[in-house]
């Protein structure tokens, strides 16, 4: 609630009904105010985005409202299964990458520093040209940069 300055340490159990109603009213006012500002900006600057909002997002609102009202059931067992599957998939992909001579056994594929070496700077690495640099003028290994590299490689193949 907008009227609560520190929600993590607030005593929610002893919140009076009057304070709760007042807080909810402030929240609703702020939400509708932001909504109309957003609609105004979308109409003025990006009519195509407004069309997307009307055709895709707005029809989904009832579903979001229902989720907010009823909550969302999460199957914790299935979530744990998915976690294991994803971790196994990542390990298999990392193992596959280590078959390339450019990737050394000591390379940590989760390390930005190591990825920069493997892709761009190491003498026996892939020797790619970085399509983007970070604000510190370092070769980028951000997801959008890696997508560019993948597209370039796919185009060459």
C-alpha cells in the first residue's frame, strides 16, 4: 500500500479496516492515474503499441484479475522436477561446449571474463569481432550481443 512506508516491517495483522480502505483507495487512485498517463503516451507517441495494448494486453486483464483474486497454484513437486531438468540441460550444453578446442577445461562459462577470452581475445579462442561494447568499452557478452553473433554465424552457415 502506498500509505505504508516500510511494508516488510509493517504490522499488517493489526491494520484497521479504515486504514486498509484508505490505503487501497490511494493504491487504486495511483494505479488509474498511471494507467491514463500510459494510455496518453501510447496514443501520442506509439500508435502501434497502443494497438498491441488493445489487442493483446487488455483482453488478458480479466485473466490477470482472476489470478490476483484467487491466487495461483504452483505445483512445488513439478517445479523441483523442472529445476532438475533445466540444470541437467545446462550441464549437458556446457559439457558439449568443452569439446571445442577453443574452450579450456578451466574456463567458467558463467564468467563474463572467461567468455570474453573464449569469444574475442584469447589467441587460440574463436577470434570473433565483438558486435557491441559495454559502457566501459569492453567486448560485450550480454544476451542481445550473443544473439547477434548467433545470427551472424547462422547467416554464414
